[in-house]
């Protein structure tokens, strides 16, 4: 009887391993299909740019679909969202559906990290272990997305990844605090007491391949304060030195409602924006700050976006 039990256990374990392997293969294929669509956009030379002033690529977590269904999905969400509409979609997802904000943040950061990995491979022709990434994190949810990105990149074998901040994780609150503390415990956070020390640190290290701007999000309007302006200047200096700048949701200093910047603003090569393009993205002069736009999913059902848009 003991021998029969042992054989049965081996069979059960084999079945479980087989099912897990199938899931991994399906997930890998799905991930590759999504990133292949994005890679083809990043790989296009400038002379093949789309006629519209802003180039927008959509990234979805949906199961593989037919071309017609994908086209229909894109047509539904070509409309842009205002600052208040973005907040309302988040509120509905959290309060009506029960999706915790920290889950939405995780989805946002993971998808942004996937796009960064794709940039490293197809633009910089690097494997993750050879890449250098610096992420500038603010004190709000945009910074929280940045801490998720740092963790996800580290877990994907990017060994030289640093989340830079002038706001210690212990001073944060809410979902951003959760992800900041996790990244800090992983040894990924480098806090500074001033923007001047950030500049000194950046000047004394090799130029990163990727600089991630996760300072200020869609809630920002007006002119940035002195410390933030200095860090934005560091982001733009890194770009001048050859780094690819990836903005999280919107470039810092850029008003997503008006499509303008009153003072210092990050000059992104790629803007990974969540849910949908923002109304200010349509401004003819916005491209100087936005670069190429990728619309990434955060797990909120598209019906919520439809509801919010229908109210207008």
C-alpha cells in the first residue's frame, strides 16, 4: 500500500507540474505577443512616424484577440480623459468593484516595467543584467508606481536599478508607502536630503541607459517647486548624455489638462500613460514633453472608462 501511495503522489505531482508549466507557457506567449506589438512601434525609424503629431501605442492585458476585436477595443478608447475623469475611474474601480488601490498601482508599475525591459532589449540592445536604470520617485502615487517599477526590474534581473528620492519611504502614506517600504527593504532606494546631493550623485556615476520620471503625476498643475525643478533638470541632463527618459503617466511639470508646462518639465522619449491618453496630449506642442505615448492597462475594466465618458 505504501508503494501505491508513493506512485499516486508522484502522478499527482506530475499533473500539477504539467498544469503549472502550461500556465507559464501561456503567460509567456501572452507577454511576448503584447511586447511584440510595442517593440514594432519602438523600432520604427523617425521617417516612418505616424501622420498625427503624437504617436500612441496601446498595451493591454487582455487575452489574445482577433485583429477586429483589438481594433474595436482601440476605437472605444481613443477618447482622452481629463484629470477628474482619471480620478473617477480610479474611484469606481476601488469603491464599486473593490479593486484595492495597491493592486492598481502594482498593475501600472508592472506594465511600465515591461515596456522598459522592451526598450532595453530593442533600443539599447542590452540584456537586463547589463542595464543601468535610475528611477526618480516623488512622494505621491506616481512615486509609488516608480517603486513598483524598481522592484519589477530587479526581479527581472536588472541588477543596477536605483529608486532615487528626496522623500524617505517612512514619510509616505497609503499605497505609495507600501511599495516604497518594500523597495527600501530590498535595498533599491537611495534617499537624498536635497536635490544638490542628487546632482552630485548623478555626476559621479555612469549615465543610466534608462531614466524613469516618477516624480509628479496627473494631479500636478502650475509650476514645479525648486527642489523638484532641480531634479527635473537632472532628468533632462541625463537625456542629453544619452539616457532614454521614460515618464510614468505624464512627464513631471507637464499639465495633463492643458498640454503645457509653466516651468521646468521632463522631456520624455516615451510616456507610459495609464487607462487612456489625457486631454492635454492632443495639444500640438505637447510632443516635445511626451515623446512616444504608450497606453498601459492598470486592471480597471473598460466599462468604467465608458461610464465616465458617457457622463460628459
